[in-house]
């Protein structure tokens, strides 16, 4: 193993940072690189023979290409080549070679493979030039003749042809069979509510534009800087699509400017850049525009119907939750939308249904808390509707239906501190002072409302390897092909390793973002810390034991009679727990033993047999205050308290920031985000950051994040569950419920725009759409 | 004439020749200068990842401005001092307080928006000592973050003032240190850049002229009326980065001395503020708010700080978008435009400039040289309101914008000027509603009449931002709100800062 990949520029904490412990609020080790602009992202790696590729996208949503008119574009000075399906280099034809590690069932889109058009904005040509300006200008001159076919992009117009999805996607479980008899129990229930909920298309819109820089070495080796959530997934994809051996391609992603799921699958700029590099035998960079990023995957438009039946005391008798979502014509993108309704509350009669409608769109993609963001939203709004129908406090309704175990499989929870979330969140928020009736609170020209919701997400663990090299000078280099999309992987792993060996944080470097490093999973699903962190803990444990054995064997060793469990690693080395003055630094042990370096490797395999005996999940309780001006329908979210149970918190600062950032995602989902389509053209219309609204600073009030105590050694050896997704789940529902409490109006579609909030009969868009 | 773009980067002179005049500052930094710390996130001034800071000489002192590099053409930084995220760190690696605080407060996650936030904070640090939260939020109004939830960045903005002063030797001290001697070096370097010549760039891709006097500008435009007038470039920049439109001839207002000033103008009718064609929105609003503090929310929500630093009021007015926010307010207070063609000058009430959607009463070769805004009327019964209704607090295009100016005498509406944006193809007054108010007491019955009249005044459109029905209802509700507010029922702050944190 390489001790150190020098040009990866892995960050190290500032000198003087000192000793840290797991759970401490450590400043991120990559902070300096980021605030100085030194951190290089995918589009920022130089090459002396670099050519620039600009993508041309289709203007129709379905049909085929009749031909290209390229003379004008080719005549632009500096243009090197225009690559289309007609002149591209050889690529594999069989669908299977295009399946990346998270591909759903179906035949993946093959960029520039043939002249078929599957969605608007599909790449049809790559213009390559000596300068970016020349490529961009020539791209505007590329003329494409199409043979269009009638497209269908409107989910609401094609609900009738929904189908049962093929469930083959990593991490997906189809809805379980019905338990009890939900419809009969519903009819028998004294209190019932039934409603439909609609959520529009959303796009991830990480701040960084998708980009790949392919640097071609003299020997033809390709080093690719790619915007991805897994260097190894992209490497695997490139190898298979182009038939290039593992040794011919290295993919790197040491810095990723956000992704939120959009980087789970290799995006089309990657094969396009590789194609150009192979064809032209030189280095190539392709950067997508913000507009083009709307032709990547998206959170699918989804229509849901929920029926709840309850006794007068609020006990749930029946839950029916159905969802219909869109997918592409070529893949069955699936996500867990309805299953949460079978797991979050105690109820003996539950029926869950999930179907897809294939449309002429690009395949949807996992987007932060995929499925749960809108699936739990619908459930939690429905629960609020039920609470009002019962004239019961919404929190009390949840407590009366608290699930002590999972009823889908009859399993206990590995840990579930949701009750603590409710209690601590409610106390911090002041929920007890909430008047039951809507329209009870007013401040100036605004109505004030308080709403709450529950959140949940899976606690997952994959397998991973980690390597570690301890040097004689006390430096520790730990590595795994993990990813840090901004979540704090560098910091969490350095903290775990520094704590394990009792080193100063600045003595530890964590290398990630290179496909040649020890295998790590794709960063996604809130599983990275539980997975890679456990691998890091494992490799560090091996180092600790080895170091201890070495120390004990030294002549006149102070540890000669000690057992391993009698020493601790702290203060830069090891010492006796009961007599801390008996200590040796790592450097002293290494020098005395005459070792220049100690190397260990560790394979972390989840304890699947044990894990299968439990339902493993994170939970949250979200409380929210809104102010609504009824004259204009404007909503301000003035306060959010999010209480989260997510296992042991490894890195307090990064974890807290994950949740507060996700709360803003929830506000954004609630009030702002929606991609509008013009179905006549089969195209997204607001494909820029001016018209695709994400929440800005001024839209955000106070956010208070509470981590309740939880430590789950079933989910992971380090006790962590994961915090990436849980923070968004339930936030939009809490906002919706607060708007109801403020105004008495129920808005059943997201985003809850001023117009919908003002509509006298509640929601306009659902009734208009159906 | 000079063909060389000259400016200071970290205080050292840079000369650039041979590039198309529409090369953006961002592309130059990233592709030509090897400074990839400044990021591209949207290429249209929406996300702020490209924020850099300019300094120039203004009234003998340094003036600091955060701007968007992505839509700023490189020739327009001629004669200025440029600072990027790479500029801030001291030679020994010590971070600037804005950087240090961003690390300590965890204001950076994925890091892609971070350089932009750092530069917005640096721009604030250079201009304001101990800003309150509102000023801090304003300084960050042009930056999107998708990771942190913004709170840690606000914390960084507060904390940076508590940290030791920056150590970088090529950074002049912030303006609030009030240390002219320490600014003298950079001011001298800036002065040395200016040889008095006008910048002119001739390139196969297009020409760029930056005349120094109003007479030259007017003559050149009259001679070449097909030229594209470039002021702040906050709209024209997108023609290049988004529409990929060739611009064969650019005529820049920014170097014209006479255009740079906010002056006073007097005639028989009274005294007016005169805002020159190159005056930034930020400077124009500073003058406007002294007369009409009710426009504070308009100022805050008009556009982000970097856009206000680059964009001009005259550009906004001359652009004449039906959803531009300045015009309804200016029309309400009775502003005029000064139009010039060669040596010929004329003035028009602002509302008369707009004929139809994107059609203006401008002859070929004629341009908006200034906007004149009447000083605030002395009478006690003067009432002014400027209200923006949009889906997002900052960086949003209005669904409806209303500018109301009333003169009340003994409770009776003596005069009413009601102007709306977003309700028609042009910003326009509501003649019927005005008539329904005039001569009557401003009570519920009068407002009911005005509301009804408004439905005849406008037939708004439905689009992605709002439906026609919503627009009309909101436009009417704003009249009701005016009445309720004047009755003292409650102050309307559609998004007021103070109540953000107030407990119930």
C-alpha cells in the first residue's frame, strides 16, 4: 500500500489543534483548504494538454436524431472535434455494462450510444475545443435535425397506466403485504380522514456544477477528477463502459461541492469526457451548466393518498397509504415512500401500495432522504389532520400510537429514543403552551402557528476496508476510498483515529477520494460514518494492539505486566489507566522498537445476522413556528426545533451542521423548491437558480438542534447511526401543520407557495391536477 | 485610447490584452490567472459562489464592493483593485478573520459556496464596524449555501470582528479604522493606473468603448446607435453567459465622470436628486433612502448586495422590465428620466418612458443619462409605501410590486399615485384606483371602490411566479393594507427583521 498519495492534497488539522475525543465539537480538518480556495474540485485540476468539452442537449423529449449540421460549428477557430453517436469511439453495447452500483432495474441510459432520444436535454453531442469560450460558442451553432415522437411527461395525465415496479435497487424494499384488513378496519373506525398529497419535481442543485477532468498520462492511463459520491463507482462504470482495465483508470474526488444524491450514479459528463480523451488522445474537461444539471436525475413527482381510521381516543385502527410516482421509460427508479407508514406507529391494519408511471423523462434519482422526504411528509400531515378531527393535541396523538416494536416484521428496534426526542423537543420549543385551535395566535399583521411532525430514516451499514500506517514520528495516515461531499468524513475519521490512538488531531491524516484506496461504499443513505467509521475504528484497534504488544516487549517496559485493557491511549501515546504517569509516547515506542512504520489493514463486515434481528432506524421530532400574512399568503418560518436520535454522535460540529442544513432543506421543500415542466415541450422550465428557488438565508429563522442520547452498537461498532437524511424528514410536514394551526387552511401539496396558502379552499394545485 | 486592461490584483498591477471584451472576470480568474478559488455555480449572479471584492478611489478614500465575477466583463475592472479569496491569507498562512471565523463556526461544509461567502464577509469587514444582524444578513443576501443552513455562517460573521486584525500585508485596513495613511499606498497605485485615456478594445469577437466624458459617450452612441450600452452588466452579462449572444459593440457608462454622481437639480417645481447613469443601485438607494426611508425594504429585497454594487438605477429604469422593482416606487414619487441624444436633452415623467412591453419612448442613439427624484414633499400629509410580494425573501422576482404615494389633507386624499409592477406589460399607474381615492376619506368604503377600480386598471398574466387571480387579489389587498396601516391598526412589514426573533 502507498503510505501516502501526495497529490491527493488530503487535509490535515492546523498545528496546535491538539488532542480530541469522539463527540467533541472539532473544527473541520478541511476547513483551511476550503476558506482559502485551495481545495480543488473536479473542474479545477490542470493539465498541460487540456481540451474543453461543452455538451449539446436535445430539444425534444422523445424521438430520434435524423442528422447533424456541424459545418458552422466546426469552422469556429479552436474547435477540435464534435463527438456524436455517429463518430464516437467504441463503447460496450450490452446494458449490463452501464449499470453502476446503484442502478435500478432496467436498461441504463447510454450517452451518445445511438440516435434515440429519451428525454429533453439528453446529451446529443460534445463539442471539444482548445478553449472553453470556443467550445461554448461552437456548441451554440450545432444544428440537430430530429424525428420527434409524441412525448408524455405529465404524471397527472397518465396515472391510469401505472405499473408495479421492479424492485431491484440497492437499499429498496417493496411495500410489505397488507397486515390485518385495513379497508374493513377503516370502515369500522369512528373517526376517519382521507386526503391526497402532491409533491412536485425537485432537483438536487448542489452548488458545484457537475464536472469531469480526464487527465491522460503519457502511457494512456486516465486519471479522472469526477464529481461523484464514489470514486470507485465511477471507476467501475468507466472500466465497464469502455472496456478499460482497473489499472488503466483512476478516479478521484477528494473534494466534492455537495451532491445530496445527485452524485450517487455517474453522470453523463463522465463518459463524455472519457470518450473525448480516448478519441483525441489528450486530456479533456467537461463541465455542465446549471441549466444542464436539470437534465440529470430529480426527486420524482409523486401523488399520494392516505386514509387513517382511529378510535375516539386517537388509537389508530387503520392506515392506508398509496403512492404513484414517475420514472423514466428505461428504468424503474424506486424509493421507499409508503413503508414508513407501516413502521412509525402502532396499528394492526395497514395497507401500503407503491406504483410507477413511465414517462419521457430522465430517470429520477435519490435526493436527500429519498422517498421519506415526501412519504413521511404525507403521513405526518395526515396525522395532523387526524389530530384536529379528534380535537387532540398532535403530539399526544403520536404518543398514543407510539410503536414499541416494528409491526411489519415483528422485530424490536435496535434503539429508539423517539420518546426523548418528543419530550426534549417539546420542552425546548414550549409546545405545552400551544392552544389547540387554529387561528388562535396573532402578532401584528400575521397569524402565528405551531406545528410538529415525526421523522424517521433507516440506520444502514455497508462493508468497507480501511488501511492505516503509523510512522515513527507519530504521524498516522488512515485511508479508505470514502467520500466527503461536505458531510465531514475527513473530520469524523480523523477524530475517530486520533481518539483511538491518543494522538493530536494534526498528527492524523485521512485519505479518501481515490479509487485505488481500500474499498469503501458510495457515500449515501446516511451510512458513511457507521460504515467507514467502523472500518477506521477496526484498523486503529489493530494498531493499538500491535503498539501495545511492541511496548510490552521492550526491555524494562513499564507495561511488561499490563494487560491490554489496563492501558489507554491518550496524550500522544499509551499509559496505564490507573497510573497515568506510567506512559510512553508513540514516538518513544516506535524508536525503542526500531520500527519506521506500522501498517495494518481491516475489513469491516456488518454483523448481518445480528442486525437482521432488529429494525434499525433514526428518529426525530420537529417543532416549528410559522407566521402567515393572510393578505398575501406569505409564510415565514421563524423557529424550528429538531430533536434527533441518531446513535452516538462522532463529530459534534459536523453532525449538528448536517441537521441544521437539512432543516433548511425541509423549509425549502415546504415553501420553495419545485421544478416546473412545460408539458407541451416536455421540458423543465425554471432550470436556473433564479427561478428554481432554494431557501436563502433571509428565509430562515432560528434553528435549534438537539441530539438525544443514543448509542447503538448493533448498527455499528462505534455506536453511530448517521445524520445526513434524518434532519430533513418531517420538517415540511411541521411547516404545513403550523400553517394549518395559523390559518385553518390545509395545504396538501409542496411547495406551499403564497398562492396556495391564500386559496380559500386550501390547496389549489391538487384539485387542479386531479 | 488604450487597448490594455490594467488593474490591481492583490495590489500588484496586471495588464491584459488580446481577450474578447465579453470575457468574464470569473473566466479570466479561473482559466487565465489560475485562481480557481473563485467558483462558478450558476453564471448568472444568483448563487454568489463567484463573489470577489473590488476597491476603487471614491472621494479620496477606498471604496470596497463585493461583486459577482461571473457576469462582470473583465474590461470593467479597468482601473480598480481586485481581491479574491486567494488574497486574504497572510504570507505566513495566518487566516483573515473572515476565514478563521468560517472555520471555527463551521460555516463551510462542502466548501463550494465558501469562497463566495468569505468574500462577502470580507466586503462587509472592510466597510462596516460591528454590523447588526440585519446588516450581516444584507451582506450575505447574494450567497446561496445548500449545506450549512446558513446559521453557522451568520455566527462567523459575528465572530470575525472579535478576532485579531488581519495580517496580510497587501490588504489595506477596513474603512472603519479610518486610517487614510494606510490606504494611501493602494490609492497611489490606483491613481498610477489612470493615464487619463479611455479604454478601447478591438477584438475580432467585438469592440468595447469606455469613454471618459458624457459628451464623448453621447456622441459615440449617437454615431453608433446599434451599440449595446453596458452599465453594471447585471443583465447584459447574462446575454453572454446564458444566451451566448455575440455583442459586437459595447459602450460602457462606468468610466464617464459625470455619470458617476448623485447630484441635485433645481427647477421651478422644486429640488430633485439627480442619479447619474453610472451610479450603482447601492449608492442610488443610499440617496433615495435619506428622502424616503419607507423604501428600506425595497432596497433590501431589490437584489442581492453584489448585484446592487454592480447594477445601476438608470440601467434598471432603462431596461424597463415589467417586473423591475425600482420603477413602481419611483413612478409613485413622481420621478423623471433625463434622456440624451448627442447634445440634445429632454426629460420625461418616468411612467411616460414605457410604451408597451419592452418598448420605450427612446429614439435611436438616445439613452437614459439620469433619473431625477423629487425631494420629499414638506407637507405633513405625505404618505409613501413601497411593498414587494414575492415567494422568497431575497433574490426573487416580484409577483406584485406596489409603490404608493398619497397626499392627505384633513383625512381626505388630496392626491394619490399608485404604481404597480408585475400587473401589466410595463410598470404602470392604476388610474382608476387613483381616481377612486382622490377627494375621499381613506376609509373602508373608499378602499372598496379603489379595489373594484383596480380590477379594471389591470389584467395581469399568469406565469410560474403567480396566477392572474393571485396578482390582482394581492394588489387589492395592498390597498386595504395601506388603509389599515394608516388607521394605525398595525405596521406592515411584509418580512420585517425585528419580529424574526420575537417570541409570541
